[in-house]
């Protein structure tokens, strides 16, 4: 007797399409999702109403086909960027956040020799630095190492680089050899071995030295802004339902709802579209590399132009819609040729608040624009560093559509409704929505 397949075994993955509409050979990221998430492929049936002299209905014609569904999941800063990219387009280059901390008399020293010569010593300036990628990156640990080593030896020049692929440092001398004496130097007790990913052992006498182990992946801040493009980045979705694994190409976001209630995680409900369904024949090796969920306890909602007042929020939700619709010119196919963002980009939401004053309600009465920021912060990206996993959603021009006096859990409150509006400033367009994301994913995800 066949055994039914439980829905709990469903697995979801996705991957950015390097060629629009072409499914990559393997997914790049696996995502946790709630049980009611699904992506369904449908065919619209067109009735055959023609009369043929028989009192019967004949078979329908096969109409338009396509995939649509909902992906619901608690928000994690490590993976939400894929959906923000489908919503807004590619982010601006991620800005590395400082996370490598040099502490006085703890990890601030390098003892070195060059070409078999006498030992010299480098003392790093205390502070918290970005790694950088090369020693040309101003303010980076790479730049600091180059400057101080060259100043300490007085002769040779060095290049210092950090790989965002391996998370390792490499120090290279222009000619000859050097040794970093992590184990036998006079300052071993306070050397920078752990900071740079080296074991406490002298490096080999060589022209270059590379970290023995990976350092903690540094945090990056990515900025997503509403643009004017009609073609947003496309992703392929892969779903293993236990019975079989399907792939869906040309995946796009039609709408994303973010929401949060007290004592709950921030949730995402993404309505997604795709072109075709097909069997996936590649290897399926799920690997869930995800940061902790963003919780209610890290939520802050700011009325930017009413600082320092922060409304007492009980719960909130917001909808973001890029205006994506199926593009169906006559192309000898039943499925959409593509998906285009014809606009307008729309952002709206609601929030339940306790009244502390009537400043914001007065703006509703006077039809005065305000500005809102929803900041969802989680745990530190790097242990011991004050840079948290964060999703921030910013709306510089907001119009209230409802701000009634109501009973909220026995207190005076309101169930507020609002919509973000576009604007111009000095002749330039001011986007109605911007998202900022801090995670450990390097630029270009």
C-alpha cells in the first residue's frame, strides 16, 4: 500500500539566474519556511460553449499557464536579501562594518624577522577596524598592517590582502622572506595571532604567510532603494515535496508583507510568480546557513520627524508591491514571456499604537506627511562586536489614512493605516521606500 507524503518534509531553495529565465544547475541557498508555503503551477481552462446539437458540455481549451504561490518564513537577515533584491533590484555595494577589534596589551603585537635578521616589533593601534580587501582600503586592518610593518622594518615593502571567499589574511613581502614569531617572539602573550586567524606558532620562513583558519565573517550593510527599472532580478525556485523535486524559472516577487506582533518573530509572506514548472534532476544537498530570526524584542519603530518621540507599537504590518505583472505578447506559448514591473511601486501598512500624545494624529487631521522607520535588530553578527543583524525599512514620506481613538487592550490607542508616497526634492526623485540590511553576506549576493 502506498505511503502518503507528509507536508513537513517540504524543502525550498533558490538561486539568482545569471541568464534570465534559465534555471541554474544547483540552488545557492536553502530557506526554512512555514508549513502553508507553496508554489503551484496552474492552467486556466477556457470553456467550450459551442452548440453541436447535443445537450452536453465539451472539453475545455487549455488557456494561460504559470506558477504562483506564497513563501512564508520568519525573517532572517542572512537570507531576506534575496527577496529584497527581487523587490527593489540589486543593492548598492555593501559597506563593510568594523568588526576586527585590536585591544591594548591583549592582541596588539606582531614580532617579526626578515631574511634571517634580528627581531623587530609592531604595535597595532587599538580600535575596531574593517578587514578591507587590500591595503589600499582606507581605515582597514589590511592598511594598518602594511603601514606599521613597513615603518617597523624600514626597508622592505609588503602587500596585505583579505579574501572574502576564504576569510583569511595574506601578507606578502616584495622580495626575500619573513617570519612572524607568534610562538617565540618576545610579545607572544599579547600577539595578534587569533585576530588574524593564525595559530600560535611561528610562520614558515617564506615570501608570504596566510591565515591558518578562517576569521569570523565580517558584517556588511547593503542598501536597497526603489528604482525605475521594469526588469527586476530573476531567481529560480526549487521545491522538494518528498514525492519529487520541481524547479520554477523566472521567479519574481509580486508582493511582500512584513509583520510583527508582540512576543513573536518578524514574519515575511512573499507572493511570488514564476514562468514554468519542470522536474529538477540535479543533486539535492540541503545546507541551512541561516542567522537567528529577527524577534519582536529587537523592533523599533521611529517617527523620524517627531524625534525623539517613538510610538508605543503593539503590532505592525506593511505591504510592498513593485508592480510586477505577467508579460504576455503573442509568442507561441501559454506561459508568460516574462514578468515586468509596470508600476507604480506601492508601500502601505498599519500599526496598532498606544497614545502617548497627539502629535502624529494631528498630522492625520491636517493631511501632513510624516516619515517612518521600521528597525528590526537581532543578535550581533560577530560575537563581541556591536553590529547586529538588522533589517531596516525606511519611508521618508508617509500619509496617514486612518488614526482613530480606540480601545487597545484596555488603553487608549489607535489602529493606524498609512501609505508611503513618492516625492521630489530640488528636482530629484525621492524614493518612497528604502531597505537597509546588515548581515555577513559579502556584496554581490
